[in-house]
């Protein structure tokens, strides 16, 4: 009398096909994931930092400034009090005193009050944005929407700061 046992398991060919399919999917996912930080993400982070600067000014009852340094590599910005503009505050996320963009992302045109040479935005204790600020009586409020363009790989995002309210939008 012969006994036949039913064999269970996968054949070598089935295992090879599954491993091949998983490799293709992993390669595709890795190429999409490693493309770096998008300009959209950078713009959202910068917009959040501008809102944070405004919030700091209102909660601490003093003027804060965000300074953009597009001439550096990579482009960066920092937040400081108006009283000590040369002493930037450390980032809550990284602890660094300035936030740099990834190497392939850069500031485009920064326009504040229609001028592209001004690289600072001040917020007073009411959260009102200014293009220049020396004291509560000597200052230059934003006269038009301030815009900051962030570009990378042909993609551009624009951050707008409304005069009077300081409302920040990303488009």
C-alpha cells in the first residue's frame, strides 16, 4: 500500500516572482520618496514660521523680525527680536538659529512694499506687519501685499503677507 502525501508550500518559481514584484515596487517607491522636500512643503514651513513670528510678537508684547538671506547657499532665514536683531532665536524643531532650505530650493523674488531689496518683515505687539521698524512711532507699515517666492526644479510657490492683518497665504 502506497501513501501519498500532499505537498504544501511555494515553488521556487513562485518565490522568485514575488521577490521580483516586491523589488520593482520598492524601487518605484524609493525613487518617489527620495525626491527630496518639495517647494510646497518648504513654502508651508516658511508660512508657519512667519505666523510663529507674528504670534511671538503678540504674546511677548515686543517687535519680532524675520530676516531672509537669499544670498547664502542654501538660502535661509531666521527669527529674532527687534531689540536684538543680530541674535536669532533657536528653532523649536531643530534648535538651529536659522532655517535653511534644501540645496535645490531657493528664494525667488522677495517683494516687500514693492521693493525687492528689503529682506526683513517686522511684526509689532499687535501682529501688524512692517517693512521697516525702528520704534512704535518710526516705522513703515506694509503698503501692499508682501510676497516671497520659493522655487525648485521649475516649480514655484508664493507666500503672501497681507498688510494690516499679517494674514499669510501660500499659493
